[in-house]
């Protein structure tokens, strides 16, 4: 895999580690509330649910990192699978929660997927 494609996969993984931190540990903080457009009351009431979402973002990050550093052909298969998972999760989030998710999650995942496929 090209260096650029590897860097892009790792960058996307780091984005999901950041989302994990916001959802699992910082959900009620002003930074997370601003990022997700929630009120203090809503954040307090949904803290456990957000932590669960954060855990799933952590799984996506772990899979992306695995794919970035695993040898091919497994590495390539893992990259494709987890990039598709990120894109689908973003589509669902955009349809059900906020259109912003389309641009934060789906578009980057699809761009990285194109880089990975071109690097093959």
C-alpha cells in the first residue's frame, strides 16, 4: 500500500479515536456538547448511550489500524471492510441523526477507500 494511502487510513483511525474520546469520556464537556450540538441536560441524560457509541468508534479505529499495518492480502481485505463499515455508519448517522456526519465520516471514508483501491 502506498505511503499516502497508509497515512490516510491512520488519519481516519485517529479521527475515530478522537470521536471515541468525545463520546466515552468527554460527552458532558462543553467541547463535546459543541461538537455534537447537545444541551447540558441532554448530554447528562444520554451519557451511557454516548459511551456505547464511543466504544463502537473505537472498534472502527482498531480495525482501521489493523488494516493499515497488516500484511496483504489480509491487510487489504481488512482495510476495505472497515472503510466500508465507517462509510455505512456515516450514512446511517447522516440519515438518522445529523447530515453533518455525512461530511465528517462518510466522505472521508470514501476518499480513503479510493486511495486504498488506487494504491493496490
